[in-house]
């Protein structure tokens, strides 16, 4: 009896006590923030998105070109008396757009709006990554606790089987009692292997997200600023959810696309200057004796050019209708995202509140199951309960403990998902330490006024860490007891 109580007490302590040295949730989030390839790839994608503004601005800036050529005429026609043997040409031109019907202006506005949408997308990617890290972190804690509970249950059932076999030997119990104890033990062993495999899977998921192997994970800190009501949560989500904000920006950008398309029917005005130099190297008029031809020529001109489209085969009208249809699509997508945000927020709130109530019920269930098990064992000792009653009571206690551990995991994950839906689960909200936070606006400001054709960045190097050197994860347990076979 004392040995059984010791095993149960050890299992509960192992589940609830915090390790002395452990990884924290903050450590995991910081590591993922700095080294996760999904997030670093999203940052690179946003930097590429920033360049669309510079590309749009380029259409409104001066355009200069030059050319140079050398020609050697090996065979001339007999009637080409003045054809030169060789010639060199050089020229250059510059064009400055003055009016483009609003195409450049609206294209730049659309690009800037999509940059803002991309920045919200980056925030959403960050929140999604953190939500996955929190879920996996809690999975490892949950599965570690369940493995310990199942290992302790195997130990208890092993003692039960040994005690049942001893009582069978003296005729106090029947072979049926021994068979029932042995069956429960073997089922418990198979359950233990199942939860060990699940723990290994959770650890591998942790490595994939965080980039390093999980140690002894500490319980997470309480979640801050959770709402009191679902309506309060929805109000915050409609104001701060990054997916919804990104959809609003894209809808606005689509309106600028319509204005850009309408510019195809408007006049275009530009100024230009161009010049050309030609040198025949003394070979012009070489077939005419005594001829004197000018061997070098130069031309230059400046002017204003205006074009007015009259008919373009219906292309401008089609492009306008296309832009209008895409704008309508953007509006519908905005409403769809709004619906999803409202649904996700309310569902996360409901799941979080339900998990909180499950925790309360599970704590009472664990206490009641523990008391029930002690009572059944005491009654069995005086012959009022069977071995099957003890086995059922032990299983009920295990089920209640597993349900409690699972409910704590579900509550935390649902609470964090609720924060993410409200736009409150990003690095700036969580106060992550470990270095300066990534600021996408800094790169946009850096390249916003770049106009030189040869201003490029160094070729990129990978920012994320690889996990090829990580070890295959294990779910270590104490060796299972050897139960001698009795005939």
C-alpha cells in the first residue's frame, strides 16, 4: 500500500513541479523570432515588395540612353561612288516625362499602399509563428507530463499484478483477478508507448519551429490583457487584427489601380533632347577624284512631344474593366477576412473560457478520483471491493490527471490564439528581448529615395538556422519493471 501511494505521489509531483533549470517560453519565442526561416523569408518578401514603389517612381523620372557603333564596309556597290569604307557613330538622348495622365502618380500610390499591406502581412506571419511556437511549447509540456503519468501508472499496475499474483498463490484471489491485472498492465504499456511517440513528435515540431532542441520547459507565464467578453475581443480584433488591416490596404490599392488604368486614354507629354555624332574617318566620297566631303557630322535637337491616343483596339477599356473587377474582388475578400476574424475571435474566446472551466472540473475530478482510489483499496482489503474495482479506480484517476494536463495546455493555446486574433501577439506586444526588433519601415525608408541605377545590395546570406545537426528526439523513461511469469 505504501509503495502504491509513493508511486502515485511521485507522478503528481513530476507533473506539477517546475524544474530548477529550464527553457522558458520567452527563450523559445526569441529563438523563433531570430532564426525561423518562415519569418525571415517573409521579411525578405516584404523587402522585395518595398522595391515596387521605386519601380513605379522610375516611370516618372528622366530616362537617358546612349549608343556607340563602328562599321567597316568590306564590299561596296560599283554605283556607290560616295559610300564610306568605315564609319563611327555615337549618340545620346534624354526624355523627361511631364504628364502621364495620372498613371505614375496612381501607380506609386498603389505600390505604397501595398507596402503597408505587406507590413501588416509580416505582422500576421509573426503572430502566426508565435501561435505555433506557443502551441508546440505547450504540446511538449503536456506530452511530457502525460508520459510521466503513464509511466507511473505502469509502475502502479506492475505492483498490483505482483500483489495479485501473491494473493493468488495463497488462494485469496482467483486466476481471473490475475488475468485482469495483467491485461490492464499490458494495455498501460501500449498506451505508454503511444504517448512517448507523441512526445517525440512534439519535440521534433519544436525543433522545426524554434531551431533548437527543447530542454526541461518551464510552465509559461500568465497571458496578459485577455478580454472580459467576446464583444470586447471582437472590437479589438476589428481594430488591430493585421490580416484585416492588410485586406483594407489591398482594397484601397485596387482603387488606385482603376485610376492607373484610366490614364491609358489620356494624353502624354514629355520633353526630350538628343544628339548624334558621325565620323567617316576620311573614307566618304572615296571613289570620286578630287572630292571634298565633310567627314564628321553632328546633330542635336530639343523639343516637347505630346501624344493623344485615339483608338487602341479596346485595350484601355478592357484594362479599366479588369481593374474594376479586381477592385470588386478585393472588397469581397475584405468582407471574407472580416468574417473570418470575427469567427476566429469568438471561437478562440469560447475555447479559452471552456478550457478554464474544464481545468476547474478536472482539478476536482483528480481530487475525487484520488480519494476514491484510496477508498476502493481500503474496501478491497476487507473484501468489499474486487481487483477490477481497483483497476477501474486507477484508470479513472489517470484519465482525470491527463484531462487536467490537456485542459491547461488547451486553455493557454486558446488564450494566445485569442490575443493573436486581436492583434496583440506580436514581438512588440510580448516585449521580447534578445536584440533590436526587426523594423520593416527602416528598409522602406532606406530605399525610398534611391534613384541611381547601380545602387544594389550585397547578395543575401541565409538568416535562418538549419537543424540538420540536431539529434533525433527521445522520450526517456525509467526502465519498466520486470514481472515474473507465474504458472
